[in-house]
């Protein structure tokens, strides 16, 4: 689907985290926040996998992506609340060292969000006659950013050695504080 001329997403101003921001707890990681290869997040879990399971590091990568995005969103200079915050892995590339051993995994992730007030206005205007007009309006109000996440995977066991390595694509929804669901009774 091509984007119509004049209908563009606004840039989501995600800041870069520095070394003073601690890496997330509960995920076996070290190193940096993964903005570049030189600042890669190092996956430190080197357990052996059992049988046909996926490499252990994959779920840690996804957990790290969400953790970094939450930190960036919390540090972002917006005066209004965001809503419908989503992320999706767009591309993945595995780099190998000279021996052919997997060394780095780079994921490109697209993050989208809306201002809460814009979503409320869209919800109020949902009865407009043309769904195309609403889709264009929705796209024009969307904030978007494409981010790279670099991981040092040299310690991760079980990454396939064949050239057909492909990663399961993941996505997620990050709830802002005002969107947290009330506990079920």
C-alpha cells in the first residue's frame, strides 16, 4: 500500500539513552543500549538449548526492545500523553565473525503512536462518510520512528549455522499509564 502524497506521519522524537541509564533488570544483558554495533547490547545468557527450541537469546532481544522503548518514551519531550503505542520488527540481519560464528544481530523496528487527544478526536469523528478520509486523517496524525537495535549474540547458543536463518517477526503494544486496564473482578 502506498502512502498518498501529502499524508505523512510525524517524527516520534525518541531520545537516545546514555550509559547513565541502567540497563533493564530481569534480562541477561550487558554493554550498551544497542543504537550502533559499537554500543551493542550484549546478550549474556549462554545456556544450551534443548532439542528443536529457538535460540534462547531471541526472547531476550524482544524484551530488551520493549524495555528500551519504554525508557525512551518516558524520557521523550512531549507535553501530551501518547496512546496506541506500537512497535514491530521490520528487518533482521545476522552478522558473522570471520569463523562464521554468529556475532551481531541487528533489528530494525518501527514504532508508531498517537497523541491521546488526536485518538479521542478520531473516535468522535468515526461516523464520517468516507473510510478513506478517516484512514488518511489517521495516518497524518500518527507519530512514527524507525529504530535500530544491535545485539552482540556471540554468547548465545543454538543460532543455526545455515544461510537460511530467519527470525520470527515480533511486535508489541506498549500501554501508557492512562491506558492500563483495571484489574478484572
